[in-house]
């Protein structure tokens, strides 16, 4: 038995089997390259989401209510809310909410 086969056999019977199965190289999953690409995309979306929240909290143009409104929008719609915040929200003036 080769080392790779032994590792696959051990991984199949471990608690990590559901995690390791999608990145196996047996042709059934997305493969290591696909998993890497998916990981990069997820990290980019997470960075956009966190950047939007930090930007909302640091903007002086919004009152407490305006910040709360934008935070709720970004939390409910993470991708779309973050994009809308950076495209339009930073220029809004919600100082009376």
C-alpha cells in the first residue's frame, strides 16, 4: 500500500472524513485547485464584509441610527449590502435617524 493510499484510508475513517472528501483527487470532488480557488473567493468576500462594517462604524457622516441601519443591511445581505455601501452609502447623510 502506498503512502497516499494509507493516508486516504486513515482519513476516510477519521472525524475529518466529511471535510477531506470534497478535496480528494479521485475525480469525485472539486479537487485541490478548486478548493483553493473557493477558499480565496471566500476570504475576499469576508474581507469585503469586514471592510464594510469597519467603514460604517468609522464614518462621521452617519448618526447612531444611520450606522445601525447600514449595519443591519450589511448583516442581512452581506455581499449586496457591502457593495451598495461602498457604491452609494458612504456618500449618504443620515444624521437625523
